[in-house]
């Protein structure tokens, strides 16, 4: 099975940087996803890591260390619209395995 | 093009009734997934299909839950003899499929909010 841990809530100031950590213990691994979910809306895809290292996409970056079972999502130049929940999800290994196991989500509150 | 659509968006039912939740995936997406999401939690996997074949149903809580995708497009999640504990947001997602996409990102629909009285 999979076990995904991430902090419940974080608060940051507009214009600042926030780092959301995610640790996982898995029986198999074939990629880690980050999703953003605004209140009352569907999760939307942010980033994907399958190899160790940093993936950068504009203001958002995601890092993966497979040996440590660790990932983080870095949000730079925070904007008020970044207030949302951020979900870490691990994909099962194997040719048929495609289900995602999600963490509980980290609610980020951006203050002026 | 259109995203994943789900209907109804809201469903209120009485305990003991059967409900059917519909998912219409993104056109061309081979894989379709069902998740359940409690308030303040991440989505919890229920089942998924490649084309019309149900590949994994390990997340279905019990035999009152079933899903089908008979023509490899629209899918229906059915809950029989609903109970209050079944109240949740039920989300559908779709993707191109592992054979066609390395990342095979899943795109989520707006969900059906089920309330069992």
C-alpha cells in the first residue's frame, strides 16, 4: 500500500515563497503528482516527477528524491489566488497500475 | 475541447435507495477513474477502466458499489441501498492512457455531491 504525509495547513504572505513537503512510503512507485484544488472545485494538475531532481514551471517547482521518499512543491512570488489546497499523489508501479494515492492535502492561506 | 463532465452535480437521496452517478470523460481518453473525496481530504481511489475493461476495483468499499463503462466512453458508478456513510463528493477523472502518454495525467471532473438522508 501507500502512505502519503503532508502538512495540514500553511500560511504565507503575498509575494513570499512557500515550500510544501510530502513524504511517502510505498510498495511501488511510478511517479509523483502535485494538484491544486480551490475550495469547491476539482483538483487541477500542477506538476509531475518520476526522476530525482527539480522540475520548474513558472512560479511553481517540484522536487523529488526517490531514495528518501520525499517531494516538495515550491510556490514563489505568492499571489492571493494561490490560496488553495495542494495535493500530493503517488502513482502505483506496474504496467496496469495507474491509480493515484493522495495525501490529505495542504491548505495554503496567502495573506496580504 | 470540453473537460470531464459529471451528472448530476448534486444528489440527495434517502437511506436505502439506489443511486447512479454518471461520468463523461474527455474525448479520446482511454482511461477513466472514480474517486471519493471527503471534505478536507484528498481523493480516495475507488476503481478504474481502460476502455471498457475494469482494471482495478480494489478501492470499492463493499459490494453495494459497482461501476461500468460498457462502450469504453461514459461510465456509471452505482451505489445500491445507500447508507448515510456514503455521503461524499464522488469525482471522476480521465486520461489518455499509459500506452499513449508518459505522464498520463488524470484530469478531474467537477464531481457529484451525494447526500444520503
